[in-house]
């Protein structure tokens, strides 16, 4: 797998349910970021978690980071139609590169 | 602030033509990034600048691609000559870098959708 690879590639859930997306990476990182991209738009930053942090919250978003497993998860609680978008993780590797995954396409069903 | 501004929003050109994409970063930001997004390859970092100086252009696919940042409020990405495989959405992003170039929120522009026929 590539650095910053999201899983699943696509996810459809009912409005009101929780959505969980995962990101795995290969090399050690300084921090990991999650971004959202609505169709035809640029990416919007959601949350940044540093390598010495294990969990972070922002509104309905919860991000966890497990550096031992080289993985992160993004949880969106009480999903809404407006959450329909693609979600990307981006890793800031120690070699001073940033790499985005290919994203998870989330579709919230009414 | 108007956010990161990119122009044009859409560009359709013929193979062999020169293409110039433009970006105005958010005022006060000191880092600027150019990305390319395709279905096959996802989002790729092409080049980034810090304080108007190119730091790393290892992501630029070929010599046909070049980027400049003559001042803190303007950057261009040029493709000469363009080829059909350059068709993609090109994003510009800026950030206020502190404590590492990538440890900060990046603000993305709306992108330029390039189609090379």
C-alpha cells in the first residue's frame, strides 16, 4: 500500500449514522491531517493530529492516531447529507514530504 | 479574505500549446504548493515554495513543467508543450508555515480543470 492510503475506497451510510474511515501509512510521520473535498471543489482542512497525540476532536469529528500500527481513523458522528464528500488523509513524513491518499468517497443516504 | 484564487477555472487546449495556470495565495501566507489531481494517481504534490523560493520540485513530472513565484502574492505553473496526459485538475494551496513546512493547515484554491486535446 502507498503512504497515506484510505480505507474503504467508498462508503454509503444512512443519515444519522456514524461514518468511520481509516488511513494507513508506511513511514514514521510528524503529523497527519484529514481533508474533505466536495465534488468539483478544492480540499478543506478538517483536523491535524501530531505524532505525539492519540486522539483529537472537532465538533462531530473524532480522529485517532496509532503510531505503532501506523494508522489513523476519522469518525464522523450523526452524519448529515452535507457530509457527502471525499475524505483524504495527508501524512507529513520525516523526510519533509507530504503525501495524500486517494481518499474515501462518503455518500450519506437520506 | 477571498481565499486562494486560481485562474482560469477551466482550460481547454490542444496538444503542443503552452498552458499557464495562475495562483494568488492568501495574504500573509509564506508557503505555496502546486498539486495535480487525477483519478488514477490521486493528489500529487508538484512543487512548493517557501518565502517565494522553490524548495522542492521533485514532484514536477517533466521538464515541460515549470513554476515561478515572482512575489508573495502570485505564482504560475506553466506547461510547455502540453500533452493529453497532462489533463487533470491543478490545485494551488497556501499556508502559514511555522515549525515545518507541512505541519500546518493548507488552504486550497478551487482548482483549474485542464483538458488537453
